[in-house]
C-alpha cells in the first residue's frame, strides 16, 4: 500500500509544472557548460596557433630589449654629460620600439630630475644672467604639463608614438640645419612657448630640440645656454613627475625600466663630462643629432606600419628621406667648418708674416 502511494506521488511529480521547470533548467545548464568548454578549447587552440605563427620570431625578447635599452641609455647619458642635454631625445625614440610612452615616461622623468639637478648645480654661475628670460617659460609650463598628462592617459599608445616621432623629427632637422632667427624673450612669446613645451614634455619627455633652437636664437653663450636649459628642465621634469604620481602612472613595469637606466646613467654622465674636454663639442653635437634623426625616422616608419597607415616597403621611405636630408645637412656642416678652418689658417699665416 505504501509502495503504491509512493509510485502515485512520483507520477504526480513528473507530471507537475515543477518537474518541467527542473528539466528545462537541467537542459539549459548542460548547453551552457558545453558551449563554455567548447569556447575555452577553441580559444586555447587559437592562442597556440597564434603563438606558433607570429610569436617569438617577430617580437624582441625581454633580454634583447634590456640590452638595447641599457646601451642607448649609456650613450644618451654620455651625451648629456658632455653637452648638458640630450638624454631623453636619444633614449625615447629607441626605447619606444620596445615600450609604450605610459611605461617609459615615468622612468625617464625620474632619471631626468636627477640629471637636470646635477647639470643645474654645475652651471649655477650662469643662472643670474638667464632666470628672467626663462621665467615666462616656467609659468607657461604648468598648464601645459597638466594637459599633456591627460593626453598621455587618454590617447591610444600607438597614436602617442606617432605624435612623438612626427613632432620631434622636424625639430631635430631644424636644429641640425642651424636654423637662426632672432627671438626676443618676452611674456608674449615665452608663456605660450612654455605651455606648448609642457604639453610636449609630459607626453614625450622630450624638450631639448625646441629649447636648444630657442636659446641659440636668443644668442645665449655656452654657460648661460646650459644654465637656462637646466632651469627649465628641472622645473618641467619635477612637475611632470608629481603629476604622473597623482595620476597613478608609476607602475611595476616603469620601475623595471628605471632599474635598467640607473647603472648606465651612473657610468655615462661622468664619462661624458670628462671626455668632452678632448673632443670638438660642436662636431660631437652634430653627429649626435644625425644619430637622433635617423633613429626617429626609423621609429616613425615602424609606427606607420603598426597603425596600418602605410605598408612595410613604403613606410621605410620616411626613414630613407630623413637619412637623405640629414646627410645633405651633414655635408653642409662639415664643408662650412672646413672653409672656416681654412680661413682661420690663412689669417694666422698672414699675421705671422
């Protein structure tokens, strides 16, 4: 009797709405689980195929990136020790091949704070002559740095690379050409220049070429030139470091890059300061600009390919054009120096006679 009642209860349950709900729920769970497992299997297989097809052959290994970065940082530190500027202008174009601006910039800014303070201390006797000239630039820097930092965290990294190379390349070529136009230091020109410089620096950490063009065209002598450069760069690097910290841009990857920088900088700067006494500073500076222009041309070609703006064969025409222009400017530079040297020798012979 009890057994028949239990069978009747079970029969009623199987016919009930509750059983239909449970049956449909079981089917749904089975379908969802099968779909999930299938998708996971497909994604795993696709990742394996992608790694086999385009993985290690096309991407530089971590060791390669670190070795190249350490080498270029040493060269940049050597140049900065010799000339008083050039660290970020040489480091950033090469390093952007391996890292994005968001990872690279915080490490560069920390190093630049230390380097620029060192250069400023070495040229303190020139500060009194230039601080009034650079004051409008310093005031204009502040809003520009804030704007540039917001651009850095908002824009896709590939386009930031493209903008960095596109802005820097003509400035380097103008500097290499020895472009000279008298520029008066006034609030009307200095403050807007400072704002534009702040945007450029906080996005790229590069400001040497435009500053060098400005100060050369203001007729600053060597000690005043280096003191003015150091004043501006101490301000821009310090404020940018604070803004980066407030925006949370100091991340673990940036710390690893910074650790790669330190040994090269510690060795390179004193060595550059010592050896420049045995080198012709103007020739050395011009050769460094050529190297910088060629590297930027290569980087711009690479980023054109990354952004699919140009295909591989045609993109490198940008680098080829850059090399051609710079080679001509280099020829003009050495020809003019040879002519000046010949005139100086002739004048010396005439006086001795």
